[in-house]
């Protein structure tokens, strides 16, 4: 009988551990969802710019075919190239914004250095055990 009483608390430990780690699992999947949303936003913008670029190239090809002089052809090409470079710069800025968002999310999740250093090792270990 004494053995079954001492085993009972050990049976509850896995449940307690799961309850302790469950919020971390939830946070992980929330972060995954946020990352996927950011990737979708970046990809949607990229595809929209590529579609605009393809349409601009088609229009440029038509105008080049109708051009009367080499100067007109050069002007059409330069206008198309200007738009292509603007889209390329927008791609870079969108990528940079996504990196900044990701960095902000990572920074928000990290404990501050003073918060971890201020607690003695024994206190941190007790918190993990009681958690």
C-alpha cells in the first residue's frame, strides 16, 4: 500500500510537465502562423510586381514594334527599364521590411539580459521545477 501512495505523485508528473510546456507549444505555432502570414504578404507583393512587369514588357514590345525612329525605340526601352528598376527596388524594400518584422518578433520574445542575470541559478532551477 505504501508503494502505491508513493507512486501516485509520480503518475501526475507527466501531466504537470505537459501543462508547463503547453504554452511554449502554443507560442511556437502562433509564431509559425505569423511567419507564414509575413511570407504570404511578401510573396503576394512579389507576384503582383512580376505581373505588372510582364504587362509593362508586353506594352513596351507593342510600342517598340510601332516606333518610327531608333530614338522612339530607345525611349520605350528606357521607360520599361525605369519601371523594372523601380519594381526591383520595391522588392528589396519589401524584403527589408519582412526582415525588420522578423527581428522585432524575435527581440520581443527574448528575455532581457538583466532579467536572467539578476536571478541566481538556484532560483531559476526552482522556477523551472515548480513551473
